[in-house]
């Protein structure tokens, strides 16, 4: 696959193409303007000759006047270089012409009514290696035999042609020189303009697992790159947060796995240190079975969360009466709650469409979490109510120590400890809230932790 052209090269090419178009258009406009100026000069010059000719022809009264016309024309052209005059009768037959007749064949048929110089199109022709431009006008006479004459005035425009040719030959090298200079200056300007991108690339090259705290200075980049720099800094922030969470997760899972493995190793070493009775070995095996059960549940929970992370949790939808599900869970946890004098109370009702087992597990984890943090003789409240017309909310509220505000965004992380110094019990691997969140998200809902001054409140909102 071909590598795309660099931004600098594309900008240079685009700018040079635009500049070439502008210069060519400007050169064409300049050439047209100069040509128009020359035509206007020629028209004025021809008009200056047609006016006296018009008076001269109008003053013809006799045959003698007509015979004297060539001499009068010679007088009119005296001192004029590059100008030619020809006169024809009404039928186009040539009557007289200045020395060196230059008009093309059929010139008299192009005659126009007076005054021709005001806007009639020019005749344009080449003859004997020279270029001419002229006008032919119909002029009335005072002769009875010849009522009108056709008078043509031509100018040699070879000097105009030479000037335009020289101008064209000068414009082409100038255009090439301008494009070359503009290309060099554009390359310098583009390189200077892309300097902030190179600085961003330098910062990116310096980022590593140990230097995720690097950030781009948004105040020093051009405003066109502010969004890019802000997005880049946001990406670094998310990476830093994810990497920190991964480190914490790795440390937590290592701690959680080390404890049961250490217990198993210690119990086995003690059992093998000397010969023991069968009942002693049986007791060691029962203790090991508890640790194996803990490891099995932890691994099962981790596999469940891995499936959730990869979008493999697909709930089996069915109508569920949340009041019945909460009552069944309350009955399940009632012995544990009664042992500590904790009461479970449900308020409200609602129906959702979801997976019975998965939602029971999520709500059960929330209730179990509330029971663990509720002081003896406390009250755990489960409220069910509708939120608008399309959602149902389940809130689990318990008294006890409040959740610090800085921990609210991480309370659903795996193995996260609100109190790092508190060791988890063997029944709690710290995955209950993470599993609850995965299940709720898989159902298209959301779960939030809301702090209270004397406890905590977890709210689950599910589509109705």
C-alpha cells in the first residue's frame, strides 16, 4: 500500500496550483487589457481619419472634385506611417487607393453605416507578412452619378503584435520564477506552521508506562490544534487512569490469590511435618476445600467479568416482577440479617424485561454489600419506583460509614478497597459491585453510588 503524500507536500502542491491558476488568469487578464487598450487606440486613430474623410466625401459635387480626391487623400496621409486608405463605389469597385494597397479581397462588402468608429467590429487580416486592422464606412456624396462611396481605413498593427509577443515571452519566465520562489517560501512557511505538530510528536515519543503524566501545553499551540491537543491530553489522562487501575487490579488480584495459596501451602506443610491421625488429615482437607471453593468462586467471577468486558453477556429477556425478586432475595438473606439484628424492608414495585438469574445476582450483590456495611440493629431499605414512562429504579440504602466522594467513581472497580487497611473476608473477593455493574450495563441500564451523611445508597435504573 502506497504511503500517502506528506501534509507539507500536499499543502505546497495545492498552494502552487492555486497560485499558478491565479497568475495565469492574471496574465490573461493583463494581456486582454493591453490588447483592448491597443484596439481603443486604433479605433481613436481610425476615427480621427474617418472624420475628415467623411467631410471630404460629402463635399464632392462635380467630376472634377472626384478627380482631385486622390491628391486630397495624399495630403491627408502626409506624415502618417502605417495608415492606408481605399475608396470604392457603391458596387464595391475600387476607385482609388493609397500607395501599397493592403486591403483584403471583398473588403468593401464589410462597409457599415456611419459613424463606423463608434462600435463597429474591426476587420483583422494579414498580408505580405504584416498585420492590419481596419474599418470600412459607407459615406454619402454630393454627386448625382455616385450617391455613396465606401471608404476603408487600415492601420499596420505589426508593432502591437511585436509588443504582445515580447510580453508573452517575458510573462512565461516571470511566471516560472514566481512559482519557484512561492514554492520555496511555501515550504518554509509550511514547515514553520507544522512545528507544533512536531512538538506534539516529540511529546508522544517521550511517553512511556512510567511517564503517562506528560501533557501538551494547550495554551501554546495554534487555535486550529487546540481540539487535537485537548483530545490528546484527554487520551493520555484516560490511559494514565486505565494503567493505574490495571496496576491496582494486578496488585489486588495477586493479593487475593496469594492468601488462599499461602493458606494451602502452610496447612499442607503443617500436615506433612509429622505423622497425624486420619481425622487430622480430614480436617486439613476440609480447610483446603474451603480455600479451593474461594479460588473457584473468584475465578468464576473473573471469567464472568471478562465476558462482560468483551460484550458476551447476552441477557435472556422475560418479564420480571422486581417486587417478587427482591422479596425472594430478602428471604434468602434474612437468616444472616436476623443474626445481626438487621431488618430488610422493601418499598414499591415495578416490572422490567431482563434475565432473571443475572438480575437476581446483581441485586443480591447490592443487598449483600449493604448488609456487610450496616451496623447491628440497622435497617436496609430497597425502594422500587418508576422513573418517567420508560424506566424503573431500584435503590438499596443502608446506614453506616459514608463513602468518601473521591471513591465514588471507583467504587465499582474490581478489588477496589474504600479502606485499604481492611482485609476482605473469605466470603468477599471484592467483585460483587463490579459484577452488578456489568449485569446492569448488559441490560441497557445504569448503576450509581450516591453518598449519604450516615450511609450509602446504590441506585439501579433499568429500562421498563
